[in-house]
């Protein structure tokens, strides 16, 4: 790759990207030597990028073409949900979700599950005709949602275990994973879901020109995983792997979104072939980086309070945190790349950009 010495003019700009969520600060649109899209791809290809990618370099999307995004009140596209539309509704399997304003999201009404026994899934679970959705119209409506220079991702909500929860309720879904009388049926359901997800991804690539899929499937609580590593390996990994392989066959990347204290399940993420997993700060990220760095791209803690925290760091603390991050992960970045957790501070982001630009240029 050609050399691109850092210039202060790259950050002396007044252009910004719109905030990802309400209440977040807008981030500067730096005058970068290559596009954020190209830089992101270098990271996923295990090549030394020009800088450490940041959240503002990517444009995440959850279009209303997917009924799950409406039902779960998680539409991020040109045509956002109006207040009167924020009521929940039926997801892609015709299961009803109820919007909870206090939580800013939706849930399935507990106590009356659609699927009471996994063995009955073929009789009671509706499987959508994904290819019949208005993909071309949706893509046209959203053609200006993400600037072409940004890394474009689409999040697919409600992955395998979350999907099972929505159909059966939590306790029953957890039992079905380990109940010998239901396991084969769960695996049959998951295989049917694989085919559905693959069709969705094919259409997202064709019509939305996505660079990566972020697949949403939370596997843990604040203190521990919902199930064992052995259960994950047997019951979920083979099906996610098919989705990951499909992404790679289409020339895009796969990010595993999975909240919870899931550090014990990282071998399962790696076994799927997933390219990245950021995880929440409650996980022992230093241990994970030491043990698994280079096998999967991890999102590392920034040392700063997260979005919404009442603790507000000083500008000096933000600069120091960014420099410490570079010092900690910069030298081995090409072989053990990481993302900067949930970096949402303009000062931290600019410092991270400048310092990583300078360091990586010196390493070429």
C-alpha cells in the first residue's frame, strides 16, 4: 500500500456524520486518504489499516422491509417510525410484540407462547417468503441513507436463540435446547431459519450493497451465559456457521452481536467463523485478547464510561484513554486487530484517529 503521511488537515474539518442514536454527539467526517469503507475492509482482511476504525466510519441500518424491525421498534432507515407506529406488531413469523415505551423497545407477551413444544414447530410456525418482500423499492427509498464512503452494515435482529425465545418464552426455549425429546425438532427449526436468513442476506447484498451483516443473538445475562459452551457447540454453532459461510461466499463479513457476560462462549463464536464480536464491557476483554486475539476481531474496552453514564470524563481523560488504547493494541494491530468498543466521544475518536494514523504510517 502507498504511504499516506498524516496531515492535520484531515481532522481540521467541520463536516459531521449524523448521530447514530438520539442523544449522541455527531462525529466529525475526517478528510481521510482512503475511504472508511476501504479502511474497514483492510482490518477484516488482516492487513494494517491507515487508522483504527470507529463507529462513525460505519453506517448501520435496520430497514422497515423486515417486519421484525417494526415489531421491535428498531427501524433505522430514511423513513423512521412515526410515534403512532411505535406500537409493536407482528414480526416476520406473525408473532405479536408489544412496545414498552419505558424500555424503548418491544417484547413478546409472556405466558402465551406460540410454540409450546418444539416438536410442533412445523404445524404452528409461519415461515415468511422473504424473496417476495419489496427489496428494490426499499433499497431505492434508502439509497441516500448511508454515504457511499462509509462501511455499510445491516443488522438482522432475532437470531437463533432469541428467535426460539420469542416463539416459546425464555425458560421453555432454554429447556428445549437440552431436552433430548425436543433437540431434533429445534435443530430442524434452526435449519429452516438458516435458509430464511440466507435469503435475507442475499437480498441485502443484491439491493443494499452491504459490506457486512451484524447478526443479533444475545446469549447471556449480566453475570453468566444462558447455556453451556457444549450446548452452544451442539445446538447453535452449526447453524450460525452456515450463515457465516454464506456471507463469506457473497464477499461480505459477519459480525456477531451477542450481549451478556459471554466470555466462556467465545470459542463458539470462533467456531462459527464469525469475523468479529465486540461484546459488552462486563466481559474480561484483556483475558480474551490474550487468549483469542487474532482468531476473531474483538471490541476492547476504551476505559471510558459508556453512553448514557452519568459520569462525564474530562477532555484530558478522553485524550489519555485514546493514547493508552493505541499504546496497548497498536503494535500488533495487523495480526490482532481490535475495535474501540463503544467509542462515542468526539474527543476520544479524534485522538484515536490521529494517534493510530501516525503510528500505523510509521509501521509501513
